[in-house]
C-alpha cells in the first residue's frame, strides 16, 4: 500500500503530537517506529524501509540530521537535499522544522 506525501506529513505530525503527551506511545515510537506508525496510520511501512526516531534533547537549541557523506560525484537529487532544495525524504524531517520542509 503506497503512501502519498500528504499521508506521510499527516502521520509525522500525528506521531509528534501524540508523543508529546503520551509517554507510552513516545517509548514505542523510539523503540519500534514501524509499529507506532502502524498504530497511528493503520498502514504498513514498506518492507526494507528503515526509520530512526530521535528524541529532542532540551540541553541543545537545535537538532538536525546530516546527509550521507558524499563519495565522488554528487547527483542533482543529493545536491538539492544539501542545498535546501525541495527534497523531503519520507519520514526524515527536522524536529525544529528549521528548513520549513514540512510546509
């Protein structure tokens, strides 16, 4: 069952909202993201699709995910992701939404 970008965005937002108030769900989201996402969305994550959920640390003002290290030639798609293009990778969004990619 394929996901639309809107379904992905809605699911991410629902997970964030629920995790902010439900400690048990927050723990599940950190330990088994696929199960937590299935619980919220009713949909399966595609086989082989891996998700890492990071918990914001109040000791830091910002948390962000680095792109994969470039090894040789960089594709246009990879370059867009590094330079702030419109690349949005499924479930990887910035907790602070610093780049505005969720919009």
